[in-house]
């Protein structure tokens, strides 16, 4: 199986002024594409070559195959977490789950932003559904993903690798996080909740 770079679900200019077309050009067309290319090279002729991304992530040991598969999956998920029609607040069951876990959307937003800002180095900040059915915030480093745990369902992710924001915000990760909330695709997040 040859893995392919999924197209962005919107035009590169669609998230401006919060995330620029230039950032998406580098983030999607260069970084994301490189992970896909590297993964296809690494799995050729191995026990992983006919597996789905999710199966590779769950079965590959730490190293190149895992890192590239997880980064392809994480980035695809991240780009779907964004929308030019995003922002605002979630509704329905998702809003209820957030309010139950954090007290209010404002409290969730504050905790998610603090978690992302404090995620040391490169990585991801996630809203997940845990085994008890509650939502919680988790940070992962580098290419790690909640999929490896198997007990958590990813709902939302924010990429906090510098390549996600450096062109637009330089080293001001908190400013990127503040603007991230203007483009969150709450419909996608709600579908992931189930």
C-alpha cells in the first residue's frame, strides 16, 4: 500500500489571518509531504507495507517507521481540526462533555492553551475521550499520539511543533494558540466524540 498526502480540506488562504497560506504551504506541502514520502520508503518490503497508518502506529517499534507514520496521521488529523468556518464554541454533546470535565468552555480553553504553551519542545496537545468516556487534555512529545495507548479517542489536536507557527508568529507560541481557537472545526471534533 502506498500512502498518499491527503489534500487540505480548504484553500491555503482560507485560514488567514490566523494561519497564513505560506505556513500551510510549508507545513502541508513540505513537512507533511516529507513524512508521507519517508514512510513509503521505510515500509517498502517490510511487514508494514500493506498496513493502514493506524496499524503501523500501533505495531511499529519506536524509530523511523513509527515516527513518520504517526506524523502523517497526526498532521492529517490536525488539518481536519481546522476550518475557515471554525472558531466559536462547541455545542451539543461535545459542549456538555467539556463543561462536565472543565466547568465551562472558558476554563477548558484556558487549560488547553496553558497545556499547549507548556508542552516542552516539539509535540502535540490533544483533547481526548478517555476510557471512562470523559474528556481530558493530554500532551504528547515529538510524533507520539493517543493512538498508541489504544484506550483514548483523539477528538482535537493542536500542533505545537515550531513549523506549525514560526512563519506567522516566530517564537510566540501563546499567540499562535490564541489564534488557533479562531479556526477550530468544532463539527469535526464533535464527530470524533461519537
